[in-house]
C-alpha cells in the first residue's frame, strides 16, 4: 500500500490555496492531482488539519456477537452447509455473505469434511451401467485400465 503524502506538502498546498491560488494551479505546482488538493482543503476547513488519516488496522468482525451461536449450532449439527448457516443468520437478523461465514469457520478451524457413504469407485468414469458405485472393476469392461467407452489418444510420430 502506498504511503500518504507528507504533512509538510499538505500544509504548503493548503496554505497556497488559502493565499489565493487556484486549486488546479497548486496541484500543478506541487505535481499532484487537483482532486487531492481539493480534498486536502476540504479536510482542513472541516477539521483544522490536513494530516493523513490513519491507515491499516483491523476490520471489524461482522459475526462478532454471533460467534458463540455459530459454534454451538455447528456442534449440534455439523453437516450444515454455509448457505444454510447464512439463511439461519438472516432469520436472526444478521445479513452476511457466504465468504464472511467461510472466513469465520476457517479462523475457528471448523471444518466441513463429509464422510463418504461408500468406498470410492475404482472403475473409470465410463464404466458400464451394471457396475455399482464402490464395486470392484469388471475386468471385461476395461482394457489396459481404460474404460471401453474411452478412446485411446493418437500415437505421436
């Protein structure tokens, strides 16, 4: 992130504008954009200082008050989806994005890993309809480890 302009430059620009120079002429003199000089003068007239505002810092936590409720809800029903959590939060009067819920769960180390209901199928994607998910491969349905529905690629010369 770039640094703010120095306080000395800001004060000299504001003093030049208060001395009767136009904002555009001051911007050209100090090699900054006219909009910057306009904002510095506006800030000076409003607050009495042209100093830069603080940069960085932490952003507020949108789920701060709901954190305990979310932890309890996920403990009692761990298979909730992020969208289901978002809808429940809307019912509680909190409107947040899925990304906010995801970040909360990630920082709290709450995972959403699902357990497989059956073993992974070791057959290729195009296995015949008779093969069930999780069943062993039928040797007659494959050739060199490929499904019969898959075509081998061209041979390179």
